[in-house]
C-alpha cells in the first residue's frame, strides 16, 4: 500500500518566501493603520495609568509626611503645593489605576487575536482592516475571543511562574487558539 503524495510537500523554502512576498506587497498600509490604532489605544491607557499613579502617590505622600512630622509639617501647610490627604481621592485614584491595568491587559489580549486574524485575511487576499475584525470579535463572537485570549494570558502567566521554559511551551501550545 502506497501513500499518495500530499499537495505542496515538494515546495522549497524560497518558493514559499516568494509567494508570501507577493501576497504582502502593497498591503503594508492596512497593517500600519491597525498597528497605529493599537499603539494609540495603549498610549492613552498608559497615560491614564501614569496620571492616576502620580495622583495616588502624591495623595499618600502628603498623608505620610503629615503622620511622621505632625505639627512641624502642618506649620508648612502653605508650601505643600495643594496636596492634602483625602481618603476618597486616594481610593478613587487607586481604582483608576486598577481599571487602567485591566484595560491594558484587555487591549493586549484582543490585539493578539486582531493581528492574527489580520494576517489570515492578508494571506487569503482580503483587506486586513483591524477595526472591522475588532468589531467582529465584539459583536458577532459574543466575547468568545476576548474570554479565550484572557484565559490564554492568565494560564501562560501562571505557567511562566513555574520557570520560563514551561511558559514558553504553553505559549506555543496556545498559539493556535485564535
């Protein structure tokens, strides 16, 4: 009994590279738009996190100085640049920091899936529009893609805690989920 040869098994690496270059030529603008929008989203959330972190630390620092130096610090109240301790403001900026971290995590999780689907669309000859793919993930998939990528990120993080090698192995094993 002989096995029939599979189609494409006799293609060389140079031929595969040539076909890939033909499919990608002239399509870099689509990818640039997707990557640019992802960078802007990450930058905005990172900026919100930094502002919240600075406000959180400044609220805590003012309270820390007042608790250590007591009356000596309170005589210099005028020179504290307007920072005063407010438990509500302290908690508010802490909450904003946590929400920004969650937003960064979600953007990174969805970016992985979006970039992979953009690559698939490019190889199939379709337009790789990251916004349309992102909207498809949110509307049509009913957050299945988001849930899958969040779980992948969490599991990979925990596997990486064991040592780096198990994290790499699991990242490779979860790579085809999208």
